[in-house]
């Protein structure tokens, strides 16, 4: 079976800074794969490189069996869509939800926009009442639902998720995570998800890669992490840190 | 335990808050951000937890005297060490701020002065509140930087905030807040902008210094689990009100459905719950 995403020896260099140092990755179709690490580990850069938003110096990225060049074509964006961290920054402030959702449809020349917008809004749990609102009239969780609707409206097979819930309150986070799981199950999507929170990754993903300063530390199954079968000290430290504060006497 | 001086002192409250209200005038009418909050703080670690809009930060700011001027504050009692904070002059309030009550904010990138070296900012705080010579102030600032576990204090002293990492900036912030020897500290999401491992280092430093100096700490955070692992007592706020007060160790026995919902809805490593339980907000919680 061809991989949904295969990354091999990927290097990303900003000026002279090597943000990714030869990272390889393999995600199967329908799988949910997590990337964990602290800030500066390169987890978001890897996601952005796949989406064509980071300068790739060397290495290869293959999506659904097709090796990508320096530029992404329209067909790529029908297959791969991205949801960003900050729902306040990723929606156009002067466009209504309707206009936001029409944009990708217009770019890709869909005729049945009306139906698709209604379906997309229903799917993310926002009724028609939200359709002609501006993003400043929505809460953080509602905005992130719009961002997910925008990503889903082209019916992609792969969703790149960059900390999709870290700007949200805990209770809203649970709702958005549930929504993501539901659309994945219904549409058989492949997820590549970045988070700094190990609990979220083990909840959402089957396999994961731990990253540190631009390199892969280790690849694990989520079950290994739950059972604490980790081999690297760095991962162990992350696990300990996610247990919360422990007072040393 | 009766011989312990800290224990003795904790009996008289450092801070007394009774029926605190903070109201903001807006175009569409008055918004009550804080609606009748009451609690008292001894020399202990008190956590205030809530989601965005719960009024937790505005509670902290009202105590510190940092509420925006257009807002109205009222309280039956807002007293720090017997001083009525609502009736003191702005001048007296200023002398309390930084000297006896300190505050740490969320992101050192925004709360430190970008055009002043870290050392000078710490020295400035010290010399505002105490008559000390330049050389002594510098020595004390260096000692304080060392106390917050900065390895090379002399080098960091001369750096500007943009030259240090988030964790280092937050340590500098703690150093600046502790140098005048405050008796009470309000920490508003002090570690939310930091990586998890750095977060624990910073909390460790805060814990040690607060413990050693017998300070009262108000720890404001959205993270119920972190707060309960760090504090002695937790206040849970919802829609501007306190819905529950409990000992941190008894969080598992929380009564209020909001507290329980908040604890429940977070994904946990090892708990296989699909879908996650979501919070069913009841209008009567806000009533």
C-alpha cells in the first residue's frame, strides 16, 4: 500500500539555521500520526514543509505516491489541507464565514458551492445562523470549527493539524477533539497532528514521533507511550513533565 | 506544629476579599467581570482556576490595583494586612505595589521592558523601594538572579529581554518581583507560555522561594491539574463567581459539576475515552 505521506531525509534551512536535520516519516492512509516536541523542535516546520510553507533544502516528500516538487499544484491542495493553531489569526477578519468558505470552492472551480457550504457548516456543528457572521463575532471554539469546515470543504484525504486546540479552553478543546475524531472516522481521513501535549497526542493518534532540535528522537506507538515503554531520556522527561508538578522535599 | 512561626502567622489572613465586584461599562451596557468574589489568603499557595472570561485575572488585577480606569470596583472588604486597598491613596498603593505585593504575568516577552537590560530592570525595582547604593543594588540583583537558578548571572544581567529564552525571561521576572521581598505574590498564568519541562523548573523555583520566604501566593491559571499539583487550596471560578473552594488534595472529591466537568474533559495519558466527555454548561451555574 502506498503511504499517505512519506518524508525522507528532509532538511529545512532558514538562512543558516537548520530547522530540520534529515527527518524521515511514514504515515499510512487512514492513520492518525502525531508529532510531539518542545518549541523549536521542528515539529511545526515539518508540517509546514509538507504544506509547501517552508524552504526545503533537500530530501523528498511524497503524498499519496506522488513526489512533490518545489511548488504545490492545485491538485495537492485538494488532497491536503491544514488547520492552524491560532483561530484568531487564521481567519480573514473582513470576510464572513460564507465568503471564507467560498474562497477555496472558487479557486478549485466547484459549482455546487451552496450545498457544500451548508454541509460543511452542519458537519462541524455550526448551523446556518453562523453563515453570515464575521470571525470577530465568534468564540475561539467556533472559529476553529470554521477553520476545520474550510479545510474539509474541498474533501481532502489528508489533514495537517498544527496545535489545533492549544489556544482553546479545556472544555472547548474536548469538543474540537471530538469533532476531529468524528470527521476522521466518517471520511476516513489521514491526520498528521502536531502538539506539545502528550495526552492529546496519545488520545488522538496511533503512532507518534518525538522531536528535539530538528531531529527525530524516537518513533513510538501511542500504546508504548501509555505503557511508558520509551527508550530515550528526552521522551521520559516529557512524560514526567506531563504528570504535573511534584514537590521535592 | 504550634511552634512553627509560619504556622502561627498564617492564622491572621494576609489578604481579605469580601464580595469583590469589577464592572466594565461597554456600549451595550455594564459587564460584570467579577461578581461577588470572597476569599482570604494566609501564608499559603492559593490557586484560582477558571476558563477564559471567568474573571480570574480581573480578580488578581483588582487586588494589585491594575484594573483599567474606566472599570468600577466595589467590595465589602478588600484588605491587605489590615490596609483597606480601596480607600488608600494612589501614592500609598504604588508603594505597596512591587514592595509588599508583587505580580508575575504570563509572557516575559511582553511584561519585561524591551529596551532596558534585565539587570537594570531588577535594580530599578529595588531602588524604587529601598534606599540602596548602586554597587549594593547590583550585588543584590546578581544574587537574586542566582537564586532563580540562572547559571551565569553576570552575563544575563547585561542582556536584553529579546536575547534570552522564555524560561530565562520568566526567571528574570521572578527575580525582579522577589528582590524587594514582597509578602504576597500574584502569579497570573506564570508558566503558560513555557514548554512543559521548563514550566516545571520555573514552578520549582517559585515553590522554593515562596516557601523559604513564607509568602502568600495567588496562582491564577486555566490548568486545573497543574494548579492542584502546586497549590494548597484551589478556588474554581465560573462566569465571575466562585463556584467551589477546596483543598488541592481533595480535588478528586470536587462537588460542583463544573469542577468535575473541567477535570473530566481533559485527555489523560492512558485513559481511553472516545469521545471525550464534554462540559454541559448549565445556566444556573452562572446565576
